[in-house]
């Protein structure tokens, strides 16, 4: 791979992984404008690992508290709000893990087309727009009225968000987009919806990276470690900045700008692949 390919693709991954706009759909745009070859499995693992490092570093203090509280709940130290959140992340991850293992072949073949992604961007974008509009209409001016934050999710909310995350396996859906949509519909405030979505990404990215690593072992291809490390770093820095800016602006701008962007991108993909 050339350096320009590494920089562009790593930036795309880092900037779109945590925004509700579908990173897979953006990566699909690359061959429309370039003649670059497929980046390969090792590169995919590297940029996803960069995204993982970014979210872990951003939530590092919270994750330490969650880990301690969760372990404490196992040994009988009680169920604090941090322990409840730790368990919520685990339970909400189970559906996507099961569906991912059962439907992996179908998802990676028949669904991974520009036409399919275009429709997914539009349909799930409209759903995100409705969820945000409903939230704004119900809680405008007083977000404290929203009945839950990420530390006080009910069992029903956890199940619904977890099932919604399984839908993110559909290319073009956006994992962050669909989990934020579900959380908003369940009455979770905007910031908490985004934070819980980002925390949920950690076990999902870990599981996906582990599966890809197993496949990589069987590939007899040379690995350019210098370029892979650069891709990881670029993805990590851009993803970290993306998380920081998104969480800082979400209360003011809401989801509608991302909805409009999804509709335009989806329409463009349908135009290109119709």
C-alpha cells in the first residue's frame, strides 16, 4: 500500500467508526473514486485496533471503575451503579455476538453491496431522525427529564439496545447509529445514549478483531509492520478526536445533521449502484 492510501483509509475508519454514519459505507466509496486495491485483512485489523485504543483511552478512568466494581459484584461486594453498567455492557453485547457468528457468511456476501448499503443508510437514518425528534419534542429544554442515563438502564432498555446493536451487522446501518437510536427511543438522554454506545463498542471491536486475527493466521502474506503501526496510530488519533468532539456537541446539535448526511450519502450510493 502507498502512504496516501494508508492515511486516507485510516482517517476514514477513525472518523466514521463512532459517528452514526456507517464506516463500512464510507469505505465502499473509496473504489468509486480510486483504483486502489483491497487493503487486506491485516490493515482492517490495524485500523480497528486503533479505534479500540481511542475509545479505551477516552474512557480509561470510567473503565477502571467499571472493572473494579464489576469484579466486586462477582465476589459479593454489592451492586454499585458502576457494576450495573458493567453488567449492562456484557448483556447488551451477547445478541450481536450470537448473530454475528450465525449470519457471518450472509452478511459478508449478499448484503455487502452498494445498493443494499444505500437503502440501509436511508432507512436507519430516518429512524435515527425520528428518535432524535421524539427525544427533542419530549425533553426539549430539560434533558434531566429523560428517564435514564447509562448508569440506570432498566433490563428492558438493555435488551432493546442489545438487540438493536445486532442490527448493526447489516452493512450501512452504523453500530453507533442504531444503538443511539434505540437508547433515545427508550428514553435515555442524548449524551448517555452516545456514551453507552461507545462503551458497547469495546467488546464488539475486541471480538471482531479476534475473529479477524484468526483468519489472518491462515493468510501467507507478508506484513508491513511499519505501515500497519502508522495506520493504527492515525486511526486512533482521529477516532479519539471524533469521540471528544461528538460528545461535546451532541447536546447542542442533536442527530439531525447526521441524518441529513446519511440521506445524501445513501441517495448517492443508490445512484452509483442502481
